[in-house]
């Protein structure tokens, strides 16, 4: 029988007896895995990988960005198509600066590119994990298994269904960042610190700021720990590595300055996120979407807490509202990590073990009192969903598991530490087996015990989901138990010298592939995008109307999908559209704050009366009102201020799409497309027009209340929250001027012109959202741009004819972009110089050796 020590020396890699390097075979297997997961999308250019958030805006953001970039050669600065307009870069519209995805968005059609980029990142996630583990002196075959576990983790792959590509990008880049950092600190070469800055750029431009924050904080902690360890063990002073690391961090920040500087300012001062702070929802917001005990238990087998994937049984029964992803990564890695804790010789294992503990506690949010301490850390108040940190739990567990398997394969059978660790491992395996057996025997009785322990009983709907999912839970538990026992048997056979390391790796890799492929497939759905985004006659209708001037369309429920009109370049508003980073002033002007519960019968009919007054419902029949779909639509509308005529008109809503009849007193039906009726708002205000009378109302709540007051003449009066400088005279109430549209033309993304005839000193009102970066000029002279009517713009003008040019000028972004561009060029040239220098140095050394 072959000696274990001999095995260790002779078996480092699979395929080592075949021609070529083993790494190429590993990459080939990773490629096969990716094809097995994404073949429907990779080999069908006309198909689109489905994602809930993808259809809820993400595809529109990228389509708008790519089409604009192709035609203008630069990034758009303003998104005029949703929420009445808000900053494109500052408001964050996805991975617009992320080089890998942007490149493929440019090369392919957006539908195919979406899936291709995701598949590409899954492939590289495995490769990057392999590189990192190899750099920790873990043999190639074990590193290969670690990469396979990482790239197939449901925690990672399930994000495809939610359309959360930014999260997937960060997860992919995590092992790359640790690999480059490890190379930099162990070899001390400048080239690796420059590469670290570039990886920081990639992470920042994903642009999932929250997960980037978690990753950078963890890397910073890893730097501190490893620097202290190397100082104590090897006598390497901390000054040089600290200086190099901080320089890399600073350069990384300079590289990504265009991504985070203006968004940071905007999100904290102008976006709707500021409303949560004002409403005192900070801690509750930050702990929303925490993980709960049932999600943590799903780390052992993913079926435990279920999910809400469309087209399949709704089996999620946990605390949160719904579940579109899995928190599971690998039970193999979890059990192997026990060996890592007990056997890995280097102290670095404690960092990864500590990361597992800290991230688990953090992910539980308000479920533990410790989150109140985390909440005090800088930046945490700006985030929600503590469970997002679980990707670091996954990364650390797989790393520790790889350490464990490597150590186990290296140890001698009579090693005391091995004997002690194996004993503990046996107890843990037996304990887990007992728990699974109890679950299999007790079935729902097991969950009664669970509810008693954790003090949580699902509501009736979720209890039904649990009962519906018991079959899946049972199967998942059986598979989990089988994997644990197979793993135990393989390790025991190795201890008894009955099996080679390569056989262990091949069996574990096969189990991982088969099980994870079968489970992950539920999250990868391909669809035909044409029914969602294809151009239809309704688009042609509105495109033709755009020739008459700008306008907005209000999309009522049960008509078109949100973002469909925006995708085709038509400005839209709806009762359900929600970007999340749009202007706070728009959010307050359009959407009512606070929760509105399902009303009583009497209250419901009062709501219907209010909607009739606003014209959004006309003479509704009882059959119509008894429809669940109509009731849901009514609840959706009542949560907004579209129910007020003033809001409809000031927002320049010229057309309304409805599936039911609207009041002929306010709306005229002009077209029908199937079940969708197109109504023209007879009283809408123009996009731009002169207005002469104004009032000052300092309190914002009072301003909003004024617009719901039907006696207020919003068509001839404008509201300011403070007295404008050099304000025109206050005209007598008896004076009335007709609403005369100003001409808006030469409309581009970040500029447009307005011709207006002022009959007296007054203001040019613009039905455009106020944002300080918008400047107004006349003959090169800067004009004041005031915030008016809560969220709009007004420009004071004297009597006479004026041509005003409005331009979006964000000087902060311009400077940040220049800094990023010059830093990128400088570091790229430095990188090329160092590579050439090293090659010349190696060539000189080879020549010198040959001469000897």
C-alpha cells in the first residue's frame, strides 16, 4: 500500500501525467461547468437570461447607456425617462464604468451580453479562487476543488434569478483581490501593488458599494493581521508594506473617483435615501433583509428555508417578505473547515475563522444585540440587508475548507493533532447525522421544536409554503446527510491508506457538480425578450407625438410594464416604478409617505370618489370594483399623488395609459391598442411656460398640502420655499396671464434650449426636476436657477423675448473623471514599464547564465 507521505509528494495535481499543465485541464472543467449551467443562453443569441431586477429597470439602464455612448462617445449625465429625470452617474445606473461588462455590452446585443457576462464571471470566479488557494501553498487538485465549490455555490449562482449582476461581480473579484494582495505582501513587488489598485477599480465600478465596503473592510483587516504576523515571525518591518498598501489604496480610490465621489455626495444630500434618515427609520432600515436562523440553517442544505422562484412551488417560510436567492454555499466546505481549524499550521487560519464568525453575526442583523455595535461603524447607517455580507462567509469557509483538506492529506496517520481533530470531526458528523434523522422522522414536528426554540411562527401563508416544501426539505436533508457520510467515508479510507488523494478530489468534485448543477438550474431561466421589449405600434404613436414637443406619459396599472416606454426613449411615470436613488424631492412630490393599509369598505369607496374627482376613474361599476386586479390598481394609485390634478398637470403628463375608462371631463381618448386606451390630458401644463405670480411657503409639508387644495391656482402661481433674490414685483391677484407654451428645442441629454416671450417680469417655469448641476445661460450669461413648486425649476426673466440654454454642468464629476483618467494612464504605463523591465532583467540573467 502506498504511504501517505509518498502520496503527498507524488500527487499534487490531477492530470499531472497527461501532456500540458494541469491548470489547463482545470480551466477546461470550469468551462464545461459554465456551459452546463448557461448553455441555453450562450448558444442562443436571441435569448435573455431572466432576472427580476433586470426587467425592473436594469436592462433599460444599460440599453440607454450603451446607445447613448455609441452615438455620443461619452456617458449620459441625466436620465430624463423615469421619475421626471435625475442624474445618471450620480444616481448610479449600474455597471456603467465596469470595463468587462461595458466592453461586451458594446460588442454584442444587450440581451446576449447580459448572460454572456454573467457566465464569464462564473468561470473566472472559479479560476480566481484556484489562484488564491494555490498561492496559500495548497496543492493544485485541492485548489481546483475549492474553485469549483466557489463558482457553483448557490449563494453566488442564485443571484442570476434576481438579476443582481453587481453582486456577482464583487463575489467574482473577491478571490482575485486576495490573491493579488497576497502576492504583493509576500513578494513585495511594486507590480502587484499596482495590480491591486486596478482590482480596486473593478470592485468599485461593479458598482455594488455595500459589498465593496464589506470586501475592502475585510481586506484591510487581513492586511493588519498578516502584517503583524510577518513582523513577529519573520522580522519584516511594517513600515514599507504599510506604505505600499496605503499607496495602492489611494491610487485605487483615485482610479475609481469618477464612480463614487459624486454618487456619495448625491446619495447623502439629494436622493430619496435621505428621506429614511429624516423619517427616523435608520436602524430599522439598516437591519431590514437580515438573515434569520432559517437562512443560516440553509447553509447546510439549501432546501431548508425554501424560496419564491416564479413558476415553481413557493416554499419560503422565513421572516423576510420573500426570498429570490439561496444562502447555501457548500456543506463539503463547512465540514472540511473543521479540519482547517484543527490542522492548518499557519496562524492565518484564525483570520478566516474569525471572518466566518463576524460575518455570520453581522448577517443576522437585529436578531442579535451585537448589530447595535456594528451600526456605530462609519458607513453602516447607509446600507440595508446585512445578509449581503454572507459572500465573505462563503469565501472564508471555502478557504478554510481547502486548508483543512490540504492539511489532512499532508498529515501522518500517527500525528497527535490529526487524531484529536479527527475525533472532533467524528463527533460533529455524528451530531449532524442525528439532527437530520430527527428531521426525517419528525417532519413538521421538527419545525414545531424549531419555532419554540427561535420564537418565530410563520403566518398562515408561509406555514402553507413550509408544508408544500416538506418534500423538497426531506430530499435535501437526505442528500445533505449522504454527502456528509460520503465525505467522512472518503477521509476515513484515506486514513486507512485505501484511497488516493486524486480519487477523493474526483468524487467530491463530481458530487459538487451533479448536486449544485441540479439545484442551481432553477435560478437560470432563459426567455424571449421580444414580448417584453419589442417595438410596438404604441411606441410609433408616441414617437410621432414627440415631434410636437416633450411630454410625459402616466402608465396606470394593468397596461404596460414599467420601463417599457423608457426603453424606447419615451418619458414615463407610473405608480409602481422605483429606481431607489432618484431625487428625494420627486419621491415626496409623487409618492405619499408612510404606510397605507388596505382600507375598510367605506374608506375604499371614499378613495374611489377621490379618484373619480381626479379623473383617473369614471363611473365605475360594481363588477369593476369587485375585481381583485382593479382593487390592487386602486391601492397602487392611492399611494401616489397622481390622484391630484395639480400633480398630473405640473409633471407635464400629456398622456395617460389605462385599461379602464377615464373621466371625459379631464381626459380625451385618442387611441386604443388592444386593451390599452391612450388618453390625452386636456389640462396638462407645457414642459416650459412663463409664469408671473408667486407665493412663498417655507414649510415643505405645507407646500405639498397646498397642491392638494383644489382652491389653489397652480396654473398661474408658482411656490418658492424662500423669497427669490431680485424677485419681480408681486402682481395683483386680479391680473391673469394665459398659459402660453415656451418652445423647447435642441434637446440633448445634458442640454436644451428654450425660447420664451415674457409679457412682464416673471419666471420661466420648467417641468424639469431641480438639481444644482443644471445651469441656465442667456447669451453666455449665467442666470439663477431656482427650485420651485417643491421639485421643479424656475428661471427669473425680465419682460421681453429670451433664448435660454440649460446645461448640465457637474464640475465635481468632471474633475473626478479627469483624476481617474490620468491615474489610469499613469498606472497603465507604469505597469507596462515594470513588465518590460522584468523581461529584460530575466533575459540578461539567462544570457549571463548561458555564458557561464
